[in-house]
C-alpha cells in the first residue's frame, strides 16, 4: 500500500496512561479523546477494557462522544479480551481491534512458555475468532525488534491470511536503532506482498534509548504507512514516539520525507497543555516542540539573531503548533462569548450548556480573585470539572506550622459526604505532619508514593498558589490493597512553607 499520507494511531489513552502517574478517570479520557478527534488523528487507542471496569466504561463512553476516528481497544490473544473490546465498542460504527502476542525468543520461552508453532496456532485461532466481531483488526507481534526475522515474516503472513488489516511492528523495549529498524521495515515491505496492496504497515516505537522518534521516521522512509504515538511522548518506562516530535519533523523536513498526515498542527500545543493539566505529568523544560524553553532565547548572540530574523535560530514558528509568546488574557470583564471562544481555540468543549455555565462560573470566580486569567488557568478549570472525585475524602482545610525553632505541626479538615473530620499531628516535616493527620482521620497507615508541587498558572497574584497532584497513599491489610485518593486541586500554602 503506497500512500503519501501517514496514518496516526494515538495511544495516549492506552500505552500513555500506563505511564506511572498518568492514570485518568473516564471523564478525563473523554476530554482527551474529543481533543484527539479535533486534532485529526486517524485512530484513538482508548484502553485495555478487559483489565478493569473503569477501562471498559471509558472505552464505551469515548465511543458515545466522538464520530470520526477509529476507536481501538487492546486485547491479548484471549477470547475474553476480544469479547470485552467488542462489548465496549459494538455500537460504534468505526470500531477496531488491536490484538497482540509476543514473538521474541525470550518472551515466548519465559513469559508465554509456548513454542513458535504454538504461537502461530494461537494467532490463527484468535484472528479467526475476532473476525466475527471486527472488520478492522490490527495485529502486533510484541517485541518484534528482538524477534528472529524469518519467524516474524511467518507470523505476519499468518495474521494477514486470517484477517488482519493492519500489521504493527513494535519496538516494545526500545531496543532498535534507526538503521536496523528501517532495514527490517524495508525487508518486510519486500517480503510480504500485501503491504503493497491492502494491508497497512504500522510501527510502535519506545524511547528507552532515546530513539523512538528516529526509529519511527526511519520506518516511514522505508515504507511504513502508519505510526503509533502519544501526546508528549508519555508511556511505559521512557515513553513512546511523541506525536508532536514526529509530526513536526515530517513538516519541517518535508524535503526528505515527502509525507503528510491529517493532523491539525495548530492544535498540538493546546492538546499538550491539556494533557499536562489532566495528568500532572510535566515535560522537561527542554522537551522538543512543547517544552517551556523551546522558544526562549537568553544568549545575546541568539537574541540579536532572533530580533533581526526569527529563522536564524528557530526552525519552527510557534504559531504553527498553536503556541504564541503573546498569551490572550481574559479578565473579570470578559463575557461568556469571549470565554467560550477562547475555550474553542484551545480545543476545549463541553457537551451541555450546563457544563459550560459551571466552567464560566469557575472562571468568573477566578477572575475576581486573580484579575488576569491565562490559558493554563482554563486547563486547571477543565481538570477540576472532569477530575472531581465523587466518593471518598476531599480536603476542606489545612494549616501547617513549621520553621527552624518549632516542631512541624499540621491541622487538617476533610469532608466525606456531609460529614467533616478534623485532626492535628506533628511530624518530621510539614508534609509528614499533614499525612499523619490524614492517617488519623482515615484510620489507615499509608505510604506516600508520589508528591509533586508545581505552578499551575502565570501572574504574580498567584505566585503562591500551587497544585498538588493526586496523592496515592497505600496500605496493605490481610485481604487487599486499599488506595486512598486525595486531590488537592489548588491549595494556598501558609507561612511560606
């Protein structure tokens, strides 16, 4: 299959969500899916529905809120996995199954405990089973980059002969290098005739050696017709091919690649910021394309060049990706129409007018307090509305007392439904004291696994307002693992601590 347009499968909501700390609720996943539809991805891999009810519900909800991209569900070569994807997507006209099995010697021996012939038999059986539910089926050979080439060809031919319409070559552990990965893609293109006819050849590259984007681009140069990626490159371990890096490399070096995509590039930066605010995962400041430092110039030589002609030191115009140094500022005098228009420009939509009014009220309250409301503030509002915890404890109040000559002390008030609970505790530091007070209220012993403090917006008025990510506190008892989730969306730290 020869094409000048590379299909984009976005797996932010599946592989990306497997990144520690990136877990999203169904409402948050729907918001990302709606934004992915607007940016123009061809396929949205929305989850692994057999793994949990939340994953199943999110996949089903996404099918109810979008209409254009294929919605893809992941399945192992197990009937119940395929059934779960079908049940979650059966009412959606463009449903797609992504089914996989490991094919490298190390995976077959130690993980699957199957021989190569048993793996081939499983592929035949499960592809035949899946065809009753799906017209579009993507098959992946997990750990393909460490699979013996002749066996890989046999695996892919078997999958195609039994109904696969897309073949995916995953570099599952980021082992490949651009030269050898490109050579593999070129050989597959030559040795499997269907790739030149009616079967898409896809790649899914991980970034363990920092080569995910380079490997994906090498694959495109050698005949791949689909690339799988994530927003901001999030994903297992070191992450995946970053959508923004891949898209902008094709755009900037079209003299080399001669390929295009259906992506609306002006949505890249707003979508990146939306994901940051819904997950709390902040990219490095020097992250290509979307990092905070990308369009900042401090060196005098660079500043002089930029003043004279921007292209001396910028190969990408920030406006192309929907980014500008001049941020539109809303304020207390901005009306609903201006607010609505700015949300639309950022790719934020609400299903009902009631939700829009709730967001506008949050904005109005913030504008009264802060005077100037920036784009990041709007993403915070979106995160608050979609990430509200419907059960469990929520923070009502906290105060800490700490310093060089005092024992760190914290007072915490939590709400659960209509009931309120209050406790005070001392600790090794103010954070330790806060969580000991929470432990006392919740009657559990916890272990803090992640604590992140970051600024959520611009402007000096809020220079002491911070966002504390969802804090995951765990305990083990004799029967099960219990998770207490406490979201502090915006907390004012007292006493400068």
